[in-house]
């Protein structure tokens, strides 16, 4: 499997001189399974525009992008805003399946994505896309896509229902946790708090611990884990709890707990300059002591072969 990063930024595209080396496009990761003509894509941030152009230009594609499976982690704008600029969707020979979680049957994925492709926001309507597109509303569990590829989805901890994915082929495993924050006790823990209830507090503690353990099992043994690392621990603890994003230290701890081989950090804060990312990579990057994972700060164009 080859994994290519087409967009690594979080929240909003952030082009500029200060972000040119890591890249300013929002999240889009391509997974190319070995010996398979199908292209797997995770998220349609602004990075998907360059992926679309590249797919069309590849030899043997004859101007089309053939079969595409796009897995949306969730429908926050930074993860879908590139979709209208994904050229393969304008080609009649493209067959695309778009997978993603929904919060209610009334708000199907097709409706949510179609809402973006309406005259109010964009000159091309969804019905005018030439590709054959099928939408699949997801809940947790195994997703059957064939070709010897196993895909599994699980819920992360984010203000909007957000999926983590696990892709497996020929014993190689790639997992994604794009927008997530460590599970924490949502009830008051301080006895001096007027809302404190001992039973509720203990229950909240247990629920958070179990949810985190479940996620640890979900990522276990991955060759590559791609993880939200928007903040540093200091930034996270300075009023950013509950925003739905992790600190670099959280991502490293999750990778160590799951025994993954390599950790790629993404969803870089849009305010983070290249020089600041270099400095964070100097502190947190490289091989962790004691046989822990190799930690990489992902940048646009990075390709990892598993
Ligand atoms: Zn995001
Ligand atoms: Zn989000």
C-alpha cells in the first residue's frame, strides 16, 4: 500500500510564504492498495483538487479516474470543501462511492454534500456531475468494498459525529484519526463544584476510560496511524478542551498505547508556520525511545510505502 498526503492542514486552507513547505491545503490522503486499480481517498479537503488533477494525468487512466472510494471522516467544511474541484467527478467514466457518517436519516450524506453543490454556493449542481456517484451512509463497523481490502469504521471524539478508519490489505494496516480529542469525563470531578455528583463523576470516568481503550484496540498494530495533532499540550490545556482536537502529545500517547509502527501527524493548526512545525518536529519527531513508533510531521507530497 502507498499512502500519499495531498493536504495536511486543519480548519481552513492556509496558503502563504510561512506554510509553503508543509503545505496549506486541508486534509486529503490517498491510499493506493497494492495491485488494485481502485483509488481510496480519505477526506475531500482542498488537497483533493491536486489529487484529482494527478489522477487524470496518470498513464493508463485515459483521461478518467476510473474507480474511486472516498471515505469522509465527517462533513465539517475543511474536510469537504475541495469536493466541487475534484475533476474526476466531471468525467463520465468515473465511478465513485462516497462513504461518510450521518447524524440522522433525514440528513443523508447525499443531501449534506448536495447542499454544498447548489447554485447558492457553487455554479455546478450535484445533478450536473457526469460521474456515476453512489453515497453510503455509515455507522460503525466493517465496510465491504471488495478487492481484498478490509475497511472498518469507528466513532472518534469530536463535536460532530466523526469516523476513524482502519484499512487492511495483505497484512498491512493504515488507520486514520483526523478530528479527535481524547475521551474525557464530561461530568464535574471537583467535589466543591455545585454540580458535583459522586456517582455521575465515577460513571463519567469509567465511560471515558472504556471509550479510549476501545480506540486503542481499534488502532492496535497499525503500520501507519495518521492522527490529529492540531495543538501542543500547553495550547490544549489553555482553554481548548472540548474543541474536538488533540495535542501532539495525545497523538504520540495513542500511537504508543496501540503499538503502531509509524505515526504521521496532520491537521496542523492554520496559524502554525513551517519554522514552528520544524521546531515541533525537532522536539517530538523521530523514533520514540524503547522501540516506540517513528513520529513524522506530515507535509504535502509525503508518500509512505508500506
Ligand atoms: Zn477538521
Ligand atoms: Zn471537524
